[in-house]
C-alpha cells in the first residue's frame, strides 16, 4: 500500500478499501469467477494476472510469490507441491478435501510415534460412515471426513478412543486431561522393589550355588515364584501397558518400532519365567521383565515431565477467538445464533465476531492479528471487516456476511487441516527399529532352531533365543532418545525456549530456509513514536506535550503511542489512572473533536489540531517548507506522519509506527549463518522497504494474505527444510506447514498452538539458540544410539553362540543403560 494512504487513527489518514484494491480483494467485493492459484481465496471480478506468470491471483502479493518461486529450477510440479510424502506408507497423502462429507478435527492424547498415526487412521476408516482420516502425532490431531447422515459428530471421539488413546473435539482440547502415568509408575516402582527383595534374599544366591539369605521356612519354592509372578504381572500389564499398546499398534500398522523390541524382550522373559514356574524351576527371569519395563517407563516419564514443566511457562497466553456476538439492540447471543444479514454492534476494544460489512460508524480497525498488517486501517460504511480484527476507537455496526463466518475461524480450520495432514517425524530409534527388530527376532529364532537341531533340550533352546532378545539392549535403545530429548528440552528452557514438539530435534539441525514474519517478529508489533520534527523556533517537547494532552481523549493505538511518549508526567499518569480529562500540565482539554483524519481541542487557550497533514491544511494550517521533506521522509520510512499545529501553522510532525527489535541485527546475523533468510509479510510499500535493506535478509515477500502464507512456505520447501518464525494468528497455518515452526511468546495462542517451539521471553535472538540446542540434542541422540548398537554388535554374537545367559545379559543391559544415562545428563 502506498504511504500516502497509510492507515492512521484520528491522528492521520485511514486507508480506504479503494487504496488497497490493487493489493487485496475483500470477499464482498468479489465475483464468483474463480479462486487464487496460490491460496484458493476468491479472485476479484478482474483477477490479478501477469503475462509472465501462469494463473490468476487474488492479490499482488500472491502473484509475486508465484513469480519468484516458479523460477526455481528444482521446483516440483503443482501436484507434488500440494502433497506431502506419507511416512507411513511411502505414498502421497490422500486428498481428503475431495471427499464429499463433513470435517471433524479431534485432539488425541496418547500418540507418540508414526505407527500411532497409521493405527488411528485405520481404526477410524474401519468404522461405517467414515470416508477418510489422517492423523499427526506431532500435533496430536486427527482429521476425520464423515457422512453426517450415518454418523453424528458427537460420536466421533469414541470411534478412535481406546487402547490408551483419548480423543476429544479439537475446539475443546484444553478439557482433555493427559494421564501423565505417575500413579502407574509409582505403583510399578513399589512392586518392582518387592520383586527385587525376593530375588536378593532368595533367588540370586541360589543361582551361584549358595544358600538363600533368608530361610524359606514353611513355604516352598512355588509359593515364592507365584508371588514374584503376581508382582511382575502387575508391572508388565499395568505399568508397561503403554509399551504393550505401542507394540500392538506397530504390529497392526506393519511398522516395527522400539516399543515392539522392548515388549518382545519383556514378554519373552516373562513367558519363559511363567513356564519355568509351572514346571517347578526356580531359574526365573521376571527381574529382567521388571527392569526393562521400569527403566524404559522412567525414561519416557522423565521426558514428559520435563516437557510439561517447560510448557507451563506458557500458561499466561490467551485465546483470541470469540464465541459471542452483540446484536445492535445490545443483546449478547452465541455465534451459532447469528444469521447472515444480522446487524452486530462492535464497541471500541472489542473483536469483530464475524466477517461483514460496516453499515454504521467509522473506526480504525487493528487487523494485525488476522492479516499481519502492522498499522490500523480506517473503515467506514460499505467497507468489509474481517472476523477476529479489533475495533480500536469508535463503535461500529456491521451486517454479517452471507457465510456468517469469521476470517479467524477460517484460519483455525486451515491450521487444523494442515496439522492433521502433517505426519510426525519418525524418531531415529524407530527408524532403526524397523530393521533391527526383525533382525533380532530372526537371530533369536535361528539360534533356538540351531540349538534344537544340535540336540539341546527345548528349554535350553528357548533360553538361548530369550538371551538373544534380552541382550539386544532394549533398555539402552529405549532410553537413548527420551533422555537426550529431556536434556534438550531443559537446555532450551534455560535459554527461554519452550519445546512444544520433540520432532524439532530431528528437523531443526537440517534447516535450509528460515522464513520470518515481519510484524511482531522482526518488529516489536507495538506503535511507538520514532522521532519528532519541529518547525523552526518550536520546542519538540512542546509539540509532544500539547498533542499528548489532546490525544489522551482518543482511543486509537497511534494516539496511545503519542500519549506514552509525551514528556509531561501528568499526561502519562492520567493514562495509567484512566483519567481522560487531564491535559497539558493536568489542565482540562476543552472543545475536543474527533474527525475521520484527525483530532482537535483547546489546551490552555490554544486550539491544537493533530492528524494527517492534509487534515491540517483543510483546517487552514500552513505546512512550513522545511517540514515538507521531513513528512515525506517519515512516509518513505514506512511510518505515519502526524502533523501538529496551532495558531494557523503546523508546528511539527511526529513519526509513529512499528519499530524494529533492538536485537534484530545480531539475530539476523546468527540466523543467516549457513541458511537462507526470507521475510513473509502482509504489509506492503514503504513499510517493508527498510526490511529489504537489512543485512542477512535474502528475499522479501510483501502483501501476502494469511491464507497464502502456508502455501508460500510449502513452496519454499522445494529449496530444502524450512523453518517459520511468527507470532500472530495469521502466521499459524504457515507455522504448521513448515518443517519447524517457532512462535514468539508475545504472540497469540493460535500461533503457539501451531508451533514446535515457543520463545517465551519474546527475544528474537533466542531463535538461533533454538537451532543450536536442537543440533546438539540431535547429536546426543545419535551418540546414545551409537553406543547402544555398538554394544549389541558385541553382545548379540556372544548370546547367539551361547556364551551369555539371561542373567549376565541383564547385567550387561543395565551397564549399557547406565552409560546412556550418563551421556544424556551432560550439559548441552
């Protein structure tokens, strides 16, 4: 948008719909002639086109994105761009949008790997009435397309709940209580100690040819074994239930994972011991079952506990959606009760509930939450307003649009669609397990078969196969990833970063392109006074004091910035105290007037006028020649010039706008090291020209509407792994579409929900720290897995040749686990 029409409050010129027509088309100004080839929004009656670019677009921003990204020699075709590789089957995703049914988005507790995704999808699609489903463990979301004539929406959570999974409507996900497993772990630990007491006092001494430490008394060996059996059964089937469920899911999905290896060792030693107990033998390996289950469960619980403590830092972030609307009569009603054409009253400071057209009133509307544009936009009767935007300074009445929907709600739905279609990154350990688990099973069965063929007894052959499974070190492999991730989460938290999705440790080290939002990410996202240009003979402080007194009566964000910068403490204190009558030196402002392009009032006998320079010219105030170039400079810098005058002459011009972050230069330098940096923003014109000049910024896409941000990020993935950094709800779909999403902590809840990590302290420099921690954590995971497999390379051949028995295998397993623990607790 041109700076001559920069959005402004009472103190400057609002942007009209016609000013931005070339850059953006609003729904009520479109004809049903097609959709944008980038973001699928409706195109205007005369779509934005260019002979050098294929397709038609809704705005200039979408056209420029397509023009730039289609130049890439390695860019995939459109079908490839719009699909993602399905990690579960190697096929492209199913196109659920093509299915003729209703959508439902459920939040699912209990998913922890790629096999969970496949299991839940298969479970849902096996139900009558479900047309298709896609799940993502990275975002705990499943999308279900269903036939509403055969299934009710309220019944869908029950279809996929079970086997340890709990589903609920995504809109009410905060009501889902995650079972942290602490009770089962504590009970398992208590019974585990009892099992080990039995072993230490009675069984271990007999294994080495000694008498039991304590006398059996009148109880025989079967009584002892039965007690151990009972306690071990509780630990395996109660405490170890998540492991068994994961193993079952992996079998159903045909994708072996670490849970299957752990469960195989635990169930193998348990089954052997049960048979031995029934045959009257006392060489039992229930202790191996107990050790495997408890060690792996402790590691997983520790990882989850660290993540919960870190996530607790985000408790103060607030929800930005509204669920009620105020009718013109003043009555508040649920959004569901609002019909197209209803007239709604929106007061200053309130969020517009639904998309619509203004029928009464003129106001400045803050659209930064939804569109990303940093400055408020002036709106008048006939203009379109988006649901989710904020009316800042005057009440308006809107007529609800034909669809009776909110732009913000559409962003939420788009976010959920992207999240449910985003397969979680399969953990490195699970990837290795797809090969390692079958190999171990084959070796165990082969060793047992060879033993039988060479004349060994069935019990000896079974024991040999069991030893191979146990010595495969499921504990070390099971601990390798959780403990390293827990250490990484803690290290990130110390740096002011909350890790919301552990998949960041797999993707972040490989990031090739960093996409940055402008407003609220590169800038502070808050209006502030940048400079005061005074005419000759006028004190700049006097200009600020006088305009601050008048602007105190305005509710516009730019007016608030001027009041905050005013040097008069009485004016600032009045803002804090809610006193809107105090003026210069505490004096009252008389004859206050608010106009479309400015304000005026009498302060200490002088009639002060402030607003757009043209507004002052219309009031008969001459602009000194020395101030004209200063006003142009303010516009060229992407800021709003607020002219201030009295006694028929403009006395000064105040530059107001969003300001860059103090740490911006250092942060860009760190991010640009080995990566391409792209800025993606809804702003246009001079507001982004300064960004293009920044060192470290390789490319800037301006004027991009919210719905197109996610598609832009998706296209950028042709260049490599993409990270997105943003703060607003308009950034949420792009955060979810990126391989790595990082939200600034000062942003909206929708943005933080979509992100893999959140910068709590709202410090842009912490983004580079996030990549550093993720890289080091990924290296630690590889070290742990490397040690575990190196151990197996030695221990498994010994077990296959019969040189190890299960007891020594368990001891060796514990030693390898201890080494993994020691490596994990080192500082990152």
